[in-house]
C-alpha cells in the first residue's frame, strides 16, 4: 500500500513535466514542417524565376537573330491596273494603217489598245519598289530601238516590262533606286491618264520614256530637290556600246503654285562599230497654276551631238551625199512646247498644246529628206472626268512639216490630221 502511494505521488509530480515536453515537441515539430514547406516554395519560385529569365534571354537572342517583329512582316503592297483604248480617225488614211514619228495611237481607223498594264508597288520608310507588265501598240512602237546584242540580252521580254526596280532609303530624304524605271526628261508622262492632252509632243516621243540603271534622289532644301542618273543609254535597256550614260534633274519650287525644272542627259548613243558621238540634251520646264482650275506650262529643249568626222551627210533631190566641212562641230536640235489646261466644269476639262520641233540635221529624228524634221503642231483635247479612275477624251491633232514626210494614202504629205476618241481606266 505504501509503495502504491509512493508511485502515485511520483507520477503526480512528473506528469506536468512530461506533458510540457510533449507540447513543446509538438509545437517544435510543426514549424519544422512549415520551414521545409517554405523552403520548397522558395525553391519553386527560384526555379520559376530562373526559367523566366532563361526564356527572356532566349527571346532576346531570337530578336537579335531576327529583329523583325510580327507586325513588320506585313508588306504593304498596292496592286493596280490601267487600260487605255482608242480609235484614231486619221484624215490621211495611210494605206498601211500605221502612223510615223509617234508612239501614241499609231494604228489608224481601227479600235486598239494604246497601253495596258498591271502593277504592284511597295513603299515603306526604308525601302520601295514597283513591278509592272505592259501591252499595247505604244509598247511595240516605243521599244523598236531595242537591238539584239547577244543570246542573253533579254530584249524580247524587256518590252513587256514597264518598270522593275527596287530602292532603299539612305538618309532622311535620300533614296537609291536601281533597275528599269521611267526616264526623267520631259513634262508629259507615258501614262496618257496623267497628261492634259491625249497624244504626246514630239519632244516627249523622242526622249527616253524608260531607262535602265540607277538613280540617287533627295532634297537639298525644302524647295530644291535633285536626281542623279547612271544609265545604259538613251531609251534602251540593252546597251548598244561600251559607254555609260547619265544625267541629272534639279527641281525648284519657290512657291506652292510655281515649279522650275532642269533635266539633262549626256552619253554616246552610237553602236560600238561606229565612231563615237556624244549627245548633250537639256530640257527646261516651267509650270504655273495661277488658280486651282488653270494650269500653264512650257518647255524648251536644246540638244547637241558631236560629229564623228569632218564629213557631213546632206540630203539633196538627187539623193544623200557627204560634204567635207572645215572642222568638226555639233549637230543641233531645238524644241519648244506650251500647254494649257482649264477645268471649266467639275467633270469637264480642256487641254491644249502648241509645239515646234527643229532637227534639220536629223540628229534624233531621221526623215531622209532635204530639210530634215522641221515640224509645228497644235493639239486640243476635251476631257470628261467624272471619277479619278475614268477618263473619256476627244482629241484633234494638226501637224505640218516642211518636207513631205507623213503617210497619206499611198503617198506622203506635209500635213498630218486626225481625230482620236479614247477611254482609259486607271486604278
């Protein structure tokens, strides 16, 4: 009994101590679990952050290898087309139905396509370009100077390529273009839709509609711009000699409605097998818009070409003969044009052109006649323009030459007269 009482007293004394140790152990065990759990969470966070950093690094590397973003991969290409159909009622009624000394509306007394093309254009802040394929009677007439110089000269397919060039921006306003593109000489465009008169002046038919090479363009000031050209030749893609041609353009816009332009061309246009004759062509243009509905413009061309020898080819009634000169000199050509365009109603406009072309020594236009190509002309066009894409035109053209050079039925005439109806759509 006494032993039982002794053990009970010992138990009652030690029981609070053991219970306290158990509670302390339980509480100490719980934080350990939490600490382990927190360590695991921190490890997971660390691993996830390291994974994100690795993804960011991989993304930066990918950007460095391919800096273009997805939105920049969308190229802004514009597609368009143009169709220009005409009926030329020639009063001369040439037996062959073909006109001479022009590239526009060359087929007479029948409906035909003067020019049709499909194009694709792209222009961004860093690059630009245009590719256009074409068809029409003006194409055949305009590319007659393309010669065959080799198996890969490509002249057979070039005539169906209106423009094919690409350009890159070199500075704030400086561009470098290379390929086949429109020439820089003259006031009128090859695209009839953009001109005040349907046909082209002689001076426009006998300067390059197109060239092949490279051009550098930009602005000197806000009112003065420039172009520098290096080309294969004078309206040729396939070069006919070993010389490089070139020229420049300076355009000054002192006022918003006033423009002055100076275009030049310098180059040898003779084939390699003939003596060299360098041509110097200057084209001066002025345009004034006194008010919104009226436009006045004029151009004056002066061209010189070196003679290859002291002998001068002269055409006489008996035939061409060579005369020996005292010294070498230059053949000369002078051209003057004047344009007027007045929109008298919102959808109606009248355009007029006066022209004079003097090439007595047949430097550019060869007639094989005594007085060469000395011609004056007047042309008037009435336009119905209900929409920017649609243009209906009625044109009368009168030209007179010093010599009898124009086809007239089965003969020739000094006069060339025609009425032309045309309809064009440009989108």
